[in-house]
C-alpha cells in the first residue's frame, strides 16, 4: 500500500539519517540509568540542548520530586497549521547494562554491526528520540517548514515505573497541551509487520508475606506448628485456579469493556500458539487452550494476575528438615483500562481476609499505574495507521491494548488526547537485555513515518 | 526415687569422669564432618584404638560402600553373665561447625566453661561414646568385672542420614548380635526430666519440580502462558489442607497403630502449647488447636508431611514482572513405624497424577530410612526406665516414638532387639549449632546411669 509520498519521505530519511545517528550516538554515550541514579542530569541537559540546537525551545522541569522532565517545542512553519500540535512522549533514562559481560560491544558506545546499531537505549528509547528529532529537522528544512506545532515530553523515570510523572503532567498540563500524542515505542513482529499500540495496562505489584515464627523450626514439630509456605500456597491457590481463572470477587468488575471495534482489531492480530510454545520451550499447554478463550482478547482486555516469584524455607542443595519461618510471593496485577490499583488492592485484601488469611501481609511495591486505551475511531488513530500502512511494506498491526505498562493514563486522561505508540524497534531488539539493537533500515523508516505523519497531521481538522 | 545403688554409681562416676573427658577431648579434636569427608578414617581409628586401650577388641569394617563402621567388644567379666549382651549404637561423625564465627571457643578444641564442655560433637554424639566407654571401664574395675558382654557399633554417616548402614548391619548381623540396644542420644527437657526414646521416624525427602519453559517469560504473556509457581502452589495445596490434614489417599494406611500402652505413655509426656508459642514467637495458632487433635499423639504416631522450602521466579528486592520458568519445593514425609518410603513415594506420585500434575517431577533425595518402635512392654525398656528413674532426681519421660529420624529400623528389624535411647544432653545442648555443649553434671550422671543399667542388665534373663 506504499504511496509516492511515502517513497519520497523514505528517500528524504536517507538525508536525515546522519543527524539521527549522531544524536543517538551522543545520547547512548550518557549512561542515564534511572535505577542507579547515573548521569540523569547530563541526559536531560543533552535533550534540552539538542532541541535548542535544532531551532526549538526547551525547558527542564525539575521543581517536583523525581528526575527532571524535559519540555521541547518546535513551532509550526510559515506553511504549517499553528492550531495543530502533536506531542511526543519519550524518556531519556535507560535500563542497567547488566550483565555487562554479555555485550559484544561496549553498551554505552554506539556500534554499527551488520546493518544494526548496538548500545543501551538504542531501542528503548533513545533511538526514537533521535528519529523524531531528525524527522522534525527534516520537515523544518522543507518549503513551508514544519506542518504543525511539535512538542516533546521526555521524562527520566520510565524504566523505574514513572512514579513521579503524573504531578508533572498535572502542573504543566498547559505547556504539554496538544491535539494528539505519539507514544515512545514500537517494533516489528516476526512477520515484519509494524506494531502500533493504542493502549497500555495498569500495574499493581505486591509482595504477599506469611510469617509463622521468629525463626525456622525443626520439622519434628510439623505435626502441630503451622507452615507459612503451605499456607501461602493455599492463599495463592485461592486467588487463581489452575486454568488461570482469577477467583477474586470483583477483580474484573471495573475493567472497561472492549468496543466491537476493539474486539475486531484484536482478532486481526496474529497469534500462533504452537510457534510460541516452540520459541519458549513451553512444557505446559497454554492456559487458553484449557479455558477455550481467545488469548488475544485475554491479553488485551482481561485484568491479569501473575505470581512472579516465591520463596520460603530451605532451597539449597540436599535435604534440610525444617518448618520455614516465613514465605513470600511476588504478585502482579496487570490492570485493564478503567481499573484503579487501589481498588484491586482492596479486593485482594478482602479476598484473603474472607478466606481466613488475614495474617498474610500485603506490601505494595507499585500501585501508581493505571491502564489506558485510546478511542480507535479517533481520526488520529486512523491517521497513524493509514500512514504506517503507506510506509511499511510488510503491513501493520494495531493493538488496542498492549499488555505492557507505562504512564499512558497519566497523559491521556489529564491532557485529554488520543495516543498511539510507534517506533523503530524489531522483534530482535533485545530491550532491557545485553546487545540491545535497532536495524538501520528500521530507523530510517521510522524517520520517514514520523515525517509523513506530521505532514498529514498538519492538514487534519483540530479535534481538541 | 533415688536408690543407694544409684548414689554409689554417681560417686563412682566422679572417678570415671577424667577418662571420659580425656576421650571426649581427643575425639572432639578430630573434625570428622561426614558431609565434608573430613577426617573420617582418623575418627574411626581413634574409636578402635580407644576400645583396645580399655581392654576390648575392635575391628573396622570398611568392605562395603560408605564410611567405615567400628565394631567394639568387651567380654563379660568373671562375675558377669556371658550369655547377655548389650549393644551401644553411636556415631563418630559430626555436623559441620558452620557458622564458625559464632563459636565462642574453637569448635574442635574441647573447652570447659561454667560447668559445661563445649565443642562440636560433645552432645551429638562423641560425649555419649566417651561416657559409655568410661562406664564400661568403671565396671571392669569392679569386683567381678563387667556384668555382661558389651558391644559397640559406631558408624560414620549418621549426620548424613546413615545411607550405607543397613548393608553393614546385614553383613555383620552375627558380630553385632545382642539382647538389647542403647541408642545414641538423650537429653533433659526444660523441666530437667531425662528423656528416654523407644522409637524413631522414617524419612522420605523429595524435591517437587514444576517446569514451565526454557526461561522466564515476561508477564505480558500471563494471560496464556501457564505459571509453574502457581501450579506448584496448587499441587502442594492438594497434598495437605490448611489445617494440616494430609489429603493423599492411603498416606496413613501402613502406619503401625499405637498400642494402648504407647498411647498412655505419650499422654504422659509434657506439652505446653502456650510455652511453645512464646518460645518460638509463633504467629499462627497450632494446627492441633484447629484440628482438636492431641499434638503429642500426632507427633508420635501420625505420618507427617512438611514443605521445607519453596523457590521460583524473581525473589530479589523490588518488582520484576515475569512468569517464572520453574518452581521447586522441598517436601519431607516423616514416616511412622510400619511405613515404607517407597510406598509413600508411589502414593504421592499417584496423587499428583490423579490431580492432573503428572508434569511435576519428583526427585528423591532420601528414601532409605524407615520408622521403628520398640515394644514398651519389653523388660529391657522397663529396665532402662526404672534405672533412669532411680538415677535422675527430676524424673524421666519415655517417648514411644520420637519424631526424629535415624537408622533404628536398620538395627531393630535385622538384629531383632529392643532399643532405647538415652544420653547426656540437655535442652540447651545446641546440637548441630554453634557452641554445642553438654553439662559436666549430666555427663557424670550419664556414666552412672550406664553403669547402673549394665549392672542390672547382667542379671536379667536372656530374651533372645
């Protein structure tokens, strides 16, 4: 479905690529690991200076708790539509490089190899910052200049769950006001289809702790001293049945029901259960093979409950005969749009109490992220999809609700705008892992897609 | 209930004490840690030489797999009964000294402090070897000499579960033939009552492993990829209900029913649930408070199932969103007399299969120990009790079936003899822990009790 215009932007992206790769190289060189408080101010300053160097305005907001948030602004050109504004959401922080010894080139030195660019953050998310800045620069050099206003929100805590972003969005809602938003990421799937995402999940992450005694007891006393590991196993079993059905009363209640359009979009997504089993070496049947549900529908719209870890008692080699003093499980609820983490927490507490586990403590590790879904019928969503279809030869998928998390709700609900995510990754980008990479061809396509999108967006009627 | 004879042996034990403490010091100096293969031959040789030095005969059996077993023999004296033989079962191996830094004196240097002797193995079990040898020596110096034949079986793998003892007992059954056996250990409880034990538990120790995938998966896929931790939690929950009732069909079937005499003996044992809760800082009610059962009866006669540990997925600090690839639990069955570990293993396997967990692997870590209970009406059991009652001023308890494990079945069933355990420990002896100790007064009482017991045993009619 490629168009002449798309081809033109693909050619132009070749010119823009040197700028993108320079910006990316300079950003990768700053090890801005939020979890380790490394080089955060340097990375924020770099983004600000880059916006300014390309002719934009930029500010660093750092008057609230948390890492600074960079505001960037490029005004519409003389031939553009000054009433239309597109906002890019990105982040300058990255994941730690560990295990460092598994990198084939230094994680903080951008390295080209076999048509790919390697380095921490090239896929998540510095490559997209570079591509977007390069696309803006490209458009500014065209006759008529930038077709609309462009804003950037570049935060520094995405990799640690954006715990402080919402207050910044609230305080600077006017600065960041826009008609629509392009989210940080996107990647091509195993069939080279470009993945667009119009919604993300909320997250509640907990530790469940069952304490039995001050210290481990000899299992001689197993006939009368209660066992926290078994007790926690019973409590976890009461939360979810072996087929994956959550048994917590009210758990799904506030989940926003999918629209027919969303259901239709989800049913168009590829899903190959056998391929997944082979790829990951799965020993067990898929839960959805037992329940008969559509895994794509479950993944998009059901609130999910997952035990991420468990520990208690003796787990070294050999036999040690004891009654554990304590057991702990990590449990996450991946929430659908419409659900409040606090409410789910209350339901879990009530469930445990009702089942006689009022002694089991719940420690909250993360209760700040809510789910969000853009309205698929919004013209902006359609525009992102149609431009992507023009540009990406192997097709496009539109996921109404990706199971991943992010502060999409914080922006979407406060700024009241549709949000779609797209980006320059591919299925082998190894986000968060050693040898993170993007393919040069994808980076160029990403620049071209943003340019095409902005050129069309400038012509759309304002909705906000 | 002290007798003149008991008082006489208590006085005589003062003379025997220097020999006992010398033997003990020399044994403690040999770090014969079976789990670490340290100094095993030296310890076996030392025991052999000690028996010989005291006028006995000794052999080291080492023609079968496992650490050598020492055979010792002292013939009845001219005034003794050469038709009667008492066997002592002991072990020369000890637990590791770790954590070494918590010892207040070197673990392998016998140290006297505040009326106690400190060192690895003083309580478990070198102190009892020393006390018994000193008692034999004491009797040999009396007019008429040793009142009966005395044999020693001193093995070197008790602390690792005596995995190779049974074949030695079978091969050398004639050498070790005796009329009765005194087992390795015994200790005074919090009320200074001397604890006698007439039975031990069997043990089956397993790892249950549930494998889901080659590696951890992102919890994005939690809607359709099955979770081994939750699956194992369900499987464990199916084995035992929250009140401690084992749900495995047939689990209790082969357990030898207690005799009225055994039940009566168990009901005479002290048990203070509130004191136990305070002592160990228990947060939860005792299982027997929920079930209404007698904890002493459960502990003595029911087969017990305990989850000793569990691990799977992410258990570090903070939140990591994943589906664990694998989960593992350590599970022990503490078996009643009459039960075969292999049969219990089959029942567990069948239970898991029947409940749909045929994918859960069972790894056997220990399936060699069976439970054993001596006949409480046996004159030897009565003799050990009555002599202890004469000697110990604060009373005696007789436990028909201690919940601990040991190779009692291997001796009792093959050699066909009654077995009672008694020894020189106290509730603060810290077996297996740093600062293991015995009280000097208990050591002297232990020598006196063995001397009194042997002097009476020589006069009893032979039963075998």
